């Protein structure tokens, strides 16, 4: 009897936004200034190798508690101007 199995999963890849820089933002959940802007890519993985990206977004994510929120155009422009923003 032959067995064939595939190990399929999901993985999130984060990379800091270069156009924003390293601006610390306020996290409304844990009340720290440890939230930063990231570009997020979610992928389907096959044996831990990313094979199919299915979701791209720009997010602010807290490095302490993991709370995150999407970035819209107005928030992105404020961050480019050097103004910190907050995660709701």
C-alpha cells in the first residue's frame, strides 16, 4: 500500500515599508510605541516553501503584542511626512 501526503500550510511574510522609514507608532492595545509599518504577503506553503501568494497589504503591526491594522492612503501620507499614527 502506497501513501502520499502533502504538508500544506499558510505563512505571513513581513517587510518594513522603505518609503515610510522606521517611525514608531502608538499601539492602542498594549499602550507602547512599538508599532511599525510593514508590507505583508500571505502565501500558501508546500513543505514549508512559499508557492502561491494570495494576499498583499500594507499594515501597522505592534512588535510587542502583535496587534495590527491596515494602512489607508491618508495614514501612509502622514507617516511619509514623519508623523506617527496609532493602531486602533
